[in-house]
């Protein structure tokens, strides 16, 4: 069994915002595999399907971004799973628009949803797929992540979210190494912990 977590904020006012790309990817997977994230459980909207013959829990926490980890902790405990069975999909303001970055573990990069997962799971050793939402043109990062994509940006993001769903499916089929090899933004080595800590300092007020 696997769990795919899409980080985002619940409610129509946040639908289709930059901050909710994780939700959108989970919805794409649900549509592809005949599921619907309509059931309320684990402080989340959940759906269940099979991907590559594996039972997959699609999970959209409804605790708002800052407490996303609560839902994941409850689901992991309920199914007696380990964190290597979890993939988290979220936005990343540091990546260029539409670019993907997949890592097996690492820093939260200032993303408060990832920080919450680290706190509730007691580790940062879980896979995460980040989707670039583009940098903010102003210092107001909160309004940026809660804004919707512009007309010119939308086709780029539609393709990126579909590719992110493809990446999750490949993770299910062939594992994380194959997934990273095919979908990461570049073949360069991952940034050092020092670089990640720099991201943390840049983004302290980034997410809501």
C-alpha cells in the first residue's frame, strides 16, 4: 500500500491557487484511476484506488497547510505503514514555473506543510515532489502563493501537474530512483543541506 499526499488548503476560495497544486495532482490521479477524494477521514478528504496493482490512498489534508502532518500521521498509524510508503506533492516558490523536483528526503525549504509533516512524523525521510509555481514579483509571498495562475501560466501548470501525476505513477511502478531520473528538473546533484537551510531562512513567512 502507498499514500499520496497533496498539500493544500480546503475550500473554494483556495481552489486552483498556486498553493494548492498538490491537491490538483491528487485530483488528477483520482480521475485517472476511478477514485474520488470525497470521504472525510484522518482530518482529510480521502479516496482509494489501485495504481500498478497497489492499493493507493489519495489524501488531501483539510487542516490547512500549516497542519498537514496531522492527517498523514493518522493515516500512517491507522494502516501501520512506514514513511517510505508515502509521497508528498506540494508547491515550491523557489523552482521555475512548472518545473518538478523529486527528492527522497531533505529540508522543508521553508514550506510549512512539509515542516508540519516532519514534526508529526518525527523525520524528514519521506519522498516529496515539488512543483515550481514561480517566484513572487513582490516581497508579499503569502499573497503570491494564494493567488491563481495567470492566463499565460495556466497551460504550463496544466502540463506540469499532469507530469507530476505521471511521476507519482512511475514511483509506484519502478521506484523513486527511476522517478527522479526521468522527472527531475536537471541531472545536477541535489543541493547541500547548507543550501536548503538558506532556503529556510529566505522563506520563513512563505506559507500559510
